[in-house]
C-alpha cells in the first residue's frame, strides 16, 4: 500500500505486481486480510473492505477524520481500530464507539495485537494499553520512546519493540515489562516469536536480530 490509494497485488510470490483500483486517493497506511475480506485503511479516517479480492470496495465510516494505523476484527460483531491523535474505536456489531481514554492528542497509536480475550495497543511516547472487553488498563513502561509493535506467544509471555533499539519482555501477560539489551539503536518494527526461546526482530537500516535464549541475548543477522 502507499500514497494515492495505491494497493498492489502479487500472485507469483512477489516476482510481479499489479495495481488494484481501491476507489480512494488517500495515503494508505495498512492492508489486512481477515476472514477472506481485504481491508485497507489510511489518512482522513479511510477504511474500506472488499469481499471479491479487490474488484469492488465498500466504505466503512468509523467517524474519525484522522489517520487510521491499524484495524482488527475479532468477529463480525467485534472489532477495533486505532489511529493518530490517540483515537480508539470499537465496533459492537452496530456502530463504531470511540473509547474515552486519558490520552494526549499528540499520541499516535501504531499497532494492535489480540490474544484470547485481551487486546493490546501500543503507540508513541511509550504508550501501552490492555483491554479485557470491559476495562482499559494503562500499563506504565517508564519509557519515553515510540513503541511500534507488540506480540504475545501465549497468555503470559511476549515482547514489545520500538525506537532506539527498544525490546521489552513480559512474563505476566503484559502487566510488567523488563527492558532487554538489543545492541542496536535503530527503530525496530517487526516481531515474530517462535517459542519462549526463539524470536526474531527486524527494523530500520536492515537490522535483523535473533534470540535463542528467551531474550537474554540478541544476535545480529547479516542479510547481505
């Protein structure tokens, strides 16, 4: 995805790409496939979905004229969308309801992760929130850096990553976090957990890190 509503599709493993007409000209920030539906989202509150692999698109009116940075559907009647200005909207099957949290308008939420009954949201200025379906809990990381991603392996173990080489680990479902030594200062963006011992992190500048001991040490992988 990219500027001007651009969305490209590949059917040969990335060897060639074709442009999909999305019916919007806004800058797109993300794309997801959820239950065979294609979702795109971006600036000006744009959210659209397709049920025929991009041939036609239907607009979802969330009610926010801000940049949408992530969206997740847990079921047809339960979804969450986040964006710039600290906005969070929950779909209850009928309408999108804005969540009233004590968040500065300068905060931009960046990523959603769902596990079991919990929803985790991270963002700029060290923001981390957890939702259990009823109550929002703000978790203080004591970090001022931007958080870009969070992933949980199970109900207790997980990592979050962010700017300045930040990697943090939790053993209790995200209630408390310990800062780990990554050995890099780049912004880290992608995270994949294989097991409690093995995980991979990628980031700006071609950085790729691997741990084999549950995050105690991280080894830089040369991609050249």
